[in-house]
């Protein structure tokens, strides 16, 4: 029997009516003669309350017990959904991560899925049950519960689908698919029928929050199709796969943006004192992610290196730089706030030279100042003033004619 994995979003669990609605949709999938496995995210019930209580009881509550607290909401959500399905006369069972056979490891302070043992899920499917798994959690080799963090529920869904040899994964979101741009800021944004893994990875890493990059990466590794669709209706969504069948003649496929970018600039007295490896290794040791990097080495001018970081990392980055100033050997550090990043993405860019030039020319004509640039084979990103972000996204969407569907 064909198996599908459905990852639902938190909005589907926001109240009893929504739980009833999503239960009916899941049952409809079961009626089509499929094995159905559902992965649920955390449901905002009492987690914050209990985390606050833990911190009142101890200044330094153990990480192990915090993971246990964080895992409970998804378990409650999976049980509530199972109850709603059972009420309609269908067999359903909720499983915590460890019951579903999800084994986790810690790597550089991140929790990752190490392997899947799906035997118990398979047994329940053979019994005709809809299996509902509490996402974003598992156990390590010492049987301690660990939560996976951001993107964990989607990654759980992919891991389960791979282990079961599922036909595809359906990801339910508040948006009914992947769009050429964020519809909230680009009114002419159009839903894509298909998009490649690589394009989706770039869009996800560049600010699109529809599918987490770690889930897309895992799906790409195992060539497992993802379908992104609405949690509120049954309209056709967007298929994420290896090669796109339609719209092959579109060079740019989407525009993404990220607000509240900060540019840090570090200066040195001489080139000999500068070391990109030292500065970025130090920042990485403190889990500070660096994005666009520009080094300036010009005869007669003191060398500098500039890089962009997210707003939430700014205070920690400044602290790390000041703490390690002598070791890193720089003479000054400066910063600029009020910036944003706007990007164009498309796998067709690799075989179509001149895309970046066209982008820069349009931004120049619109009097939008480009402060930093980063490129890859399938994307070009620019750092522009925050006040110009929405305008830049709209004019680039227009420049590359993304409103039209070319087949």
C-alpha cells in the first residue's frame, strides 16, 4: 500500500474546530487507500509556562529536563488529533518521537536525527491505523529525550518518509504553495507549480520561511518529492523535486528578502595582521552565522573585511570581537544598521550570463543603493537600505517578468 507523510502546521491545531477540520482531511487521505503518517509540530499550550517555572526553580535548569519540557507540547497535540480522528470512527494512534523510532545525536550544539527504526510505525500501519508522530524529537543512545529545534518537525517528516519509502510528503502551511515572492509585499507574486530542491534551498536560506532548509536538504539527498499546500483548503500546491518539468525557460524563479541586516566592518593596520580564517573561526565558535563577506585590500589603504549578520546576532558578535581583539589583530570595528538583503533565485541563471548586470542596472535606475553583493550559480543577493527593501523586491519581480507563467 502506498504511504504518504503529512506534516501539518501549528495553525491546524489552534482550536478544536481547526483540529476537527484537519482530522477530516487526514481521514479523506486514508479513504483513498493509503497508509497515512502525520507529523505534528509543537502546539502552544503550556510550554512557556513550564519553562518559566523551571527557571524560577533553578538559575541553571539542566538541558536534559528542558528538552523533556519542550517535547511535551507536540505529544499533547498528536494525542488531541488522534482523539479527533477516533471520534469519526477511524483507527489512529499517537506516538512520541522515541516510540516512532527516531534516534538523535548532538553535533556542535545542534540536535540531529541519527537514524530511524520504523518497525513500530509499520506494525501500526499494518493494523490499519493512522499514525500521528510528535515531531521534532527523539532519543539519544542514553535514552534521553532531545528536541530538534527549528525546522525539526519538517525534518522529522522527511526522515520518516525516507525510512518507509513513502511516495511523497505533503507540507501543510498557511500559504497555499511557494510563490515567486512574498505575496504580502509583492502584490503580483504568483504561485509556482514546481520548483527544484536547489531553488527552494536558496529561497529558504534567503528569507522564505515556508519550508525549512534542513528538511529540503534531506529530501534532496533521498530525491523525495515535497508538496507544499494550504492547511485550509485542497487547492493544488507547489511540487518541490529535482528537475522542473514546466517553466524551464524562466531564468529567475523567485525573489526573496530578509530585513534587519547589519553590516560589520573590521579594519587592520596591515594585510599581514589580517586573517579571514581567524575571525570567522572565532565567530563560528560562538555560533554566530556570517552571510555576505567582502574583503578590501588596496595598495596604500588599510585593509578591511565587511560581513553581514542577522540583527539578533549583533550584540553577541560585538562582544566576541571585543573579547578577542588582541588575538584577532584588528585595529577597529564599525557597524551599519538599517539594511536588508534582497535576492533573486533561479537555476536557469547558470546558463544565462548577464542576469546580475540586469539586476544591478534596474536597481541603479530605481536609485536603490547596493552596499554588498553575493553570488552563486543560481542566486544573486544584494544588501540595500532597509527603506528600499520592498521597492527593490517589487521592481526585481517586475524586471524578470515573474508575474507571467511561461511554459
